[in-house]
């Protein structure tokens, strides 16, 4: 910490001690003036600390700049090693080479979604056939109802639902 910041902190401590002595007295103007002085000292102290921090940071700036340049050089080397369009596709399926058009990307995305839907449909069929899946013991977790086993009721057994007032008018 610089000498200026240390001097301001000492002055701030003295002003706070004086303010604590004034709290017992009834002179509000004196207390408010001392509080203003303390706020001004705090502001000056903070700015002195910030200036001190900037001066130490500027010394480290050259070192940080050299580190950043080294990182940029490493990234440039890695960019050179990436495969181009002629060398084949990239390993990630969602990253396309620069020469790939939007139409090709949409087509590929559509194919991937078709495959996903087909796999989802097949897994749903499997779960229906096994009764909604099971746990490790083979016990069914869901109730499986075979729809084909139920007979439909004859037409005369179905009821027509209507409001109660309407039934009396029909009779």
C-alpha cells in the first residue's frame, strides 16, 4: 500500500473516533459535518488504493500480454492441424467444415431426426409388447391391457347422454 493510502486510512480512523465521541452530544450540525468529512476521506482512500492497484497491475501487464501471445500462438497451431474439407469430415457431428452449405446441413439434420424417430418408435413398440417395461426382477411396472381381448358392446347397450331436462321432453 502506498504512503498516501496509509496516511488517508490513519486520518479516516481519527475522524471516525471523533464522530463516535460526538454521538453522545446533541449538536446535529457538527455530527453531520463530521460524517460528510468521513465519507470524503473514504472516497479519497478508495481512489488512492485503486491507483496503487493500477500501478502494480501495469507492472504485471507486460507479463500477461506475453502469456496471451503464447496462447494465441498455440491456438493458431491447433487451427493449422484441423482437417480440411478435402481431408474428410470433422470428428464432431454437429460441426461442419467451412465449405458445407446450409442446404447440406439441413438435409443431414433431417436424416438424423428420421433415425432418431425410428429408434424412438421401435423402443416404444418394445415397451408396449413387454407391458410398459419392468425392473431388474422382471416384475411389470405398468398395467398392460390387451385391447384385442375386450369385446365391443352391442349398439343397444350404449347410452346416449343428454341433459336431464331434455330427457323429460323426449318422453
